[in-house]
């Protein structure tokens, strides 16, 4: 009887172990399904996205020159002047397409000048005639906007020359004083 009880004990243990093993395998398979679902969700959310569309439209140099031929530069603009103020001031000249007031990148304050683009070149000619008119109590300067040509400077400086020397505390000497000889030398 002891032999029978010994043989029945391992069979009952093995059946319990088999049940536990089957339950554990079922849990592992359930976890595997959940992990695959999570991986597919992450793959969708972290999938490579298309390149973002730039916030501004890049235009060709010809288009830029054409837009500049319809634009004016307005100098001595009051710092409290807004886009709508400039639009209403130049509305008598023609349809204003765009007003740009450049700002200081660090302080976010206006720089004191603006660019106004018109729908046609005739309006530009009328606007240039408004030179020395008053806008918010200031006498503004109105000129035709010039087209910047990249790489051409209006000064005789070498590009990057000043940046390198000033970055390390060096002084730039443009003119050196040379002492004249004394006329009283013997």
C-alpha cells in the first residue's frame, strides 16, 4: 500500500504542477498579446512623420525683387505704431498688401522702421511722395525699398572679421596715428 500511495502522490503533484504550469503559460500568452498591442500603438504614435511645412513661403529671387518693386521703407516710425496704423496712413496711396515692423529679437521692441508692400507699383510712387508726413506725431521718412543682394556689403569690412576679434576682447583699429616729423630737427 505504501507503494500505491507513493505512486499516487507523484501523480497528484504532477497534475497540480501541470495545472499551475498551464495557468502560468496562459498568463504569459495574455501578457504577450498585451505587449504586442502596446508595441503597435507606440509604433503608430512614434512613426516617422512627414516633413513639416515651413511657416513662411520661400520665394525665388525674382519674386522677391518683384515684391520689393512694390514696397517702401518707412523710417522714424513711432515705437507705439501698429500695423493697422501704417495701413490706414498709406491707404490713400492704394491697396496695402503687407506691413512689416521689424522687432529686436531680445527685447521684442520695434526697431523704429517698417516696410509696406502695395498691390501695384503705382501705389508705391504715391507713397514715396508722402515723405516727411506726420504719423503719430513723428515726421516719417519714406523711400523705395531696395533689394538686398546677398554677399554685397555697403561697408568695406571683411565678413566675420569683426566678430572674431571682438569675441576675444580685441580692438579693431581702422586708422593708425603716425606722428609727423618735427620741423625743428637739427
